[in-house]
C-alpha cells in the first residue's frame, strides 16, 4: 500500500517566490502528494482545526515546506502548530494520531550554507535552529527525516532549484514505497 504525503506549504508571498513556488510545482505532480497551502486556505489566520486534524490523520508522511524566516517558520505555520497539534490529538496519553508518521522539512534560506556555521554570519549550524521541529517530532512520536534545505535561494538558478526539488521528490517516492 502506497503511503500518502501531506505537504504543508507556508509561504506568505508564494506568488513572489521563485524557489518555494517551483518546489511546490514539482511536488504537486508527485503521486500520492497533497499540497496544502496554508496562506491560500487561511488568509485571515482563522484555522479550521478539525479540518486540519482530519488532513493529518489521512496522511502518512507530513512535510513542512517554507522559507526560513528569522531562524524559524512563517507566522501562520506557528499558529497552525499551536492550534492543530493539541494535547489529546498530537501528544499526551490519548494523542497518538501522529504516532509513527514520518516528518520532513523542505526549507529555503536566503543565506548561503557557509553563513550557517560557527564562524559564519549566523554563528551556528542550521541544524541548531531546527531543534523546535525535532522536539515537536519527538513529542508527537513522529519519525524525523533529514531535512532538505536549499541555501542561498535568492541566488540559485532555476536549474538548481529544479534539481533540489527533484531530490525532494525522489526522497518522497522512497518514503511512500517503504514498508
């Protein structure tokens, strides 16, 4: 049985994006992948919690795709997490709806990879900034997958973006076919 993938896309200005828009285009043409654009669905930040929880229950692999803003996620995704990943649903004694689902990040940064190092502009490796995602994954009993990070996305060519998107697609296909 093929697994179903939910890509939670959170880009406040997707129409102005080059990288995230192109990645989403490649992923939406992948079998068993649902692209769920939070900013299209909730432009006024009024989240339908039951709808979102149902979507999560219907999928086996959850991917957050977004630009990396101020070492974190865009504000609507943070609100989504606060409102949707509740005790009794995502964690706690009865919160096992996400248990054993695979979780992956597909993020883009404005800075080059070198900037995310001890001696770089940001002073830390990018993985240091991903702690909250990993901890959420652990709390919800999901299986952390290595993230796909497109560094320096403002300076990448369309071919580099497409190659990056194809790597994500290939990883998704591998996950959906795994037992």
